[in-house]
C-alpha cells in the first residue's frame, strides 16, 4: 500500500462540526448590507454582524449625527434649548474664520436652518415639500411653512407631548399616537384642519410626556387646541409664518429663492 494512502481518510467528526458552524452570510439588498451569522457562543447566543456591501449604497433616512452639531454648524440655538452648546461658531481649526457669505450661501443657510429645525429631514423630502408649496395657490413661502407644520411629528411637538422634534419622530413611529382614533406610525403624516390627535392611555403616563408637559421652555401656539388631562389636541388651522413660535428667525422667502435658481 502506498505511503500516501493515509492522507485520503474521511474527515473527522470535529471537522464536520466546524463546517456545520461555519459563519454564513446573506445580503440584504434593501439596505445594501451583508448580515453575517456566526456560530453560537458559549452561552448559546448567536452573534450577527452587519457589513457594508461594496458597490451598493445604503438607503437611510435616520438622522446620523448629533442634533446639537446641527446648531453648532449653523451657529444658532435652533430649538431654543438651554442644553444647546454655548459656542456659536463652526467646529474645526478654521471654524471662527467665517467670511461674508454670498447670495447663494445666504439662501443655502436659510434652507439648512429651516430643514434642520424640523428634525433635519432629508433633502429629497424637503424638496418635495417645496414642489407642493410652489404648485399650490398663494404665497409659496407661507405654503411651505403650512406643510411643515402639518407634519404629525411637528404637531406632537407643538402640543408639548414630547420635549424635542426628534423625540416626536420616534414617539410617532413607535405607535403612541392616534389621529381621529386610528393609530398612525408615519411621522410625516399630513394632518388636516379639524383632525383630533391623541395619545394612547398608557403613553400619557410616560415620564417623557409628563416632563414635556411640565416644561416651561415652550408654549402651545394658537392654531392648536390641547387638552392636557385627556392627552389629546385638535389641529385648528394651518399657521402663517408669524404664528409659528420659532426660537430663531426663519426666512422661507430665501428658501424659495434657493429652489428658484
């Protein structure tokens, strides 16, 4: 028998187990990520890793940066909160060397400020709001403000059910809000005049809601009617620019000029 005959033996039981527990991967085409499933650990838990797939771009609408970095970059206290950083200049080595902006820079600044105030919504979604406002009758800038204030997460924020716009977005997506008795989980849902927005019974007892209602940082505007005891409110009408309690000056007319270039 040849000497190399011993090398042709069948794989051992241990090697078969290693092949059985070899990490497997599948590609999630919706987000452009590869989800790797690894063998079970000593406690029986299976580990998963998410790796980017080359050549594919992940679709994300989630805010990917700190909200206070938006204020720092714009140099304004965008939401009028006491927690806002005190430095009113951009970060970095040359952050304090701000030059006089051009007309385009002024228009871009106005757009970024308005877009960031409403939870830093995506550029694509903000552009759609402008298209709807431009095609509607009346002043485009006033129409734009009315559309942004009709967002369900903005209405929840204005009614003081949550402390921030970002908390309002998560609050709606988690199913705590009803519109006319029906559960709505879309933060960009457009509220109509006369719609009744309410919270679930258990949601009214959350510390987040109680703390926001007791806060003195904001007041409920006149175009909303809120019953704090029942945890509900009514959207009376679409507001004008002068009706919205912005902590900083908003210039939607410059936003219109930006998109009209």
